């Protein structure tokens, strides 16, 4: 029994996690929150838990959750990255680029989404 348990734990730890972009979608009004990470199932669970516990950092999303209830939201995998062939590969830049691509495509910025609009910069590079 102990050997089987240890083998299962080792197998779990060695299994590659699903990396990519996930979303929390408000199905009543279409608003969207996008995020990226190396373990999408864990990120989706974290978003759900924070909302259930009334502790989500995105105030508008939390307010909608409180007003509409859990049934008004879908937790989705938007896109995935294939695991790298090399074990020391850092997928951070790939995930950032994939998230930027989906942000540009879906434009989930307030008031149509839960993200703050990107700040504009003047010729000197200062935020305006």
C-alpha cells in the first residue's frame, strides 16, 4: 500500500501541468477576466475559491459574483501551450505573449470586461 501511494505521488509530480490562458466569463453580460499560468487547473480553482470566499482582488468581478451568483459564471481554458522538450525551459515569456495575444483579440477592458484599459503613453514614454 505504501509503495503504491508513493508511486502515485511521484507520478502526479512528474505529470506535466496544463499551461496557457484561462478565463472567468460572466455568462449574463459577457464580461471576461483573462489570466495565464503554468498550472491552469490550479488557477481556475483559485479564481473560483477567491470568489466563493468573497476575497477576489478584482472588485467588479466580485460584486457581479455576489449579485448574480455562481451559476452566472463559467471558468474556461482559452488556449494552451505544449510542454517544452527541455526540462529547464522557462515558459514565462511564452505565457506572457499568449496572454497578450488573447488580450488584444478579446479586448476584455472595462466596461466590457474586468481588466483596466491599458494606459496611454506620451512621446517621452510617460503614462497619461
